[in-house]
C-alpha cells in the first residue's frame, strides 16, 4: 500500500568541510663546498730526493778540496737528498684550498587548511499520523512517497 504525504518544510543543509591543500615552498641556499686536495703523486718524494741529491753533490764537490772533496760531495748528496725529499713531500701535502660556495635549491612541502561549506542536500519534513518523517533529496520535494505494510 502506497501513500503520499505533503512536505511541510524543505530546507537546504550544508556542512563545514576542511581540507589540507599541499603547496611547495622553495628557496636558494648558499652551501660551503670543500674541495679535496689532489692526492700526492707516488714519485714526488723520490723525484725530490733525486734532484736534491744531485744538487747537494754538486754543491759539496764545489766546496770541498783535495781529499775532503769526496767527503764533501757524498755529504752534500746525502743532505741534498733529505732536503729535496722533505720539500717535495711538503708541497704535495700543502694546505687544502679554502672552501668554495655554491647555490642549492631547497624545497619543502607545507599545507594550507581551507574550510568551506558543502551542500549536502535538502531536508524535507512531513507529518504522518503523529509521526515526523524526514527524507533527504537533491531538490526540494512537495510530497514524500510512503510504502506502508499493514500487519494484524
């Protein structure tokens, strides 16, 4: 058994909806960059020792005279070898260059909360034999259709 009941009120209903909207915030940042010094070449100490030894031997030979000439040449070569090796190793492990700088782009995601009213539908109200009946719909209704079942 079906019946129609006249709607007394039909009101639009809204609800507040909050959403988080992501956005990206970016900036440029100056970053220090430390450059590694080049590794010392394996032969730098040896080459320095050879050059120093030869230079020291020549100098010792020019300083010494007579029988002391040989001793001065050998002594000059030894001292020259040590000094040349030391200088070559120190220049290979010289102080690193000062840090350089470069610009880097940095970004982060932030969120903005936005609230808005969202239409939920129409609340249609009617009365049927002392009972309040409510039906929601997309548009205002004039009547609410009831399907009745009678039991004994």
